[in-house]
């Protein structure tokens, strides 16, 4: 009786296993999405700055947040301000799309030149370092 009840389950397991042994068509061992790629500090810096510049150009109420609320270091915020000034000038000359393109390029260029611009926040410390006295 139990043997008869297990036959459909065995058949299903055998079908799944057979599917896994075939070339990966739609499952079993085939990657479903690309593996995440590690982001460098410059990548993170450029994405953050370009995002916040686009928000400012769009007049978003979130654009008025301070540097900490935006997740920026002091140095990144200084880059943000410089890129925003340039992007606003570009927007007046050539429109929003051109300004956003300039923001992407300038954020990337400046963040790469600054190595990600992460070390300037007063409260930032590399991972694994002790807190400053009094904290």
C-alpha cells in the first residue's frame, strides 16, 4: 500500500533529476541572474552624486536633505555641489537631458580622481578601526 502511494512521488523526483542532468534549458543549475559585481568606492560615489544632482535638477523635495541624510561624505558633498553648479549651467544651455549626462560624467570623473572621496567625513573611519576618544 505504501509502495503504491510512493510511486507518483518517485516518478516526480526522477523527472526532476532527469531535467537537472540535461543541458540547462530553464532551470537546475542554470544561473537565473548575473552574479552581483563588487562596487568600488568610486562607483558608489559617482552613483550617489549623480542621483542627488538629478534629484536637485528635478526640484525634488528630497534634494534639500543634508550631506549625512543623503549618505555622502563631506568630500562627496563638495563634489556634489560643484557638479550641481555645472549641471544647472548645462541645463540652461542645452536642457535637462544634457545636464543629467554631464552630471553622470562629471560625478564619475571627480569620484575616480578622488578615489571615491570617502575619507573626509569627520565621523567616517575605515572598517575595523577603533572609535575616537569620547565616543
